[in-house]
């Protein structure tokens, strides 16, 4: 298993898209949790998340649960963020669990982002 190389100032984001379209985000930096937040469904939430990611890191790493059109739309919205790296991840990559709290899945995605990048 690859261990993470924690780089100063870099942030790692895990994004779980809920059934109702909300974006649940876990953010990690310097090897620990920085923030867990939810953004509303729709373009407003997507743009707010994009602005947050752009503001928080010069080289953000984002893992998004691959769940169809919503994940592709979010990934496309994040592409203009300078230095961003986006990975769409299957549920199997974070333990295959589709039940449970979206905050927990977002945290597992953020930890995966640390290991991948």
C-alpha cells in the first residue's frame, strides 16, 4: 500500500454526492481532518464548493464518488481550478459501502486522495 507524502499547504478533498444531490465534503491537510461540510444541491452548491477548493489550496487533490452524471458535472466544474487533480472513485475503492453516513464516506475519499497523490 502506498503511503501518503504530506506536502505543506496542500489539501485533500473527498466529495460524496448524496441521493438528494448535496455535496458532502471532507477536507484534510497536514495529515489530519480540517473540515467536514455540506454544500447544497445544484449549481449554487457546486460553485460554492469550487470557490472553497480554489481558496484553500494551490494544488488541491479531489476524490469524488463516481455516481454518474452528477459526478461528471462536478468534475467538469472543478477543471478550471488552477492545479487541481480530480479522480472519480468507485464505491469499491472506499470499502464498497453505499449505506451509512455520507460524512464517513467523504472522509474515506479524502484519505484516499492523500494516498493517491
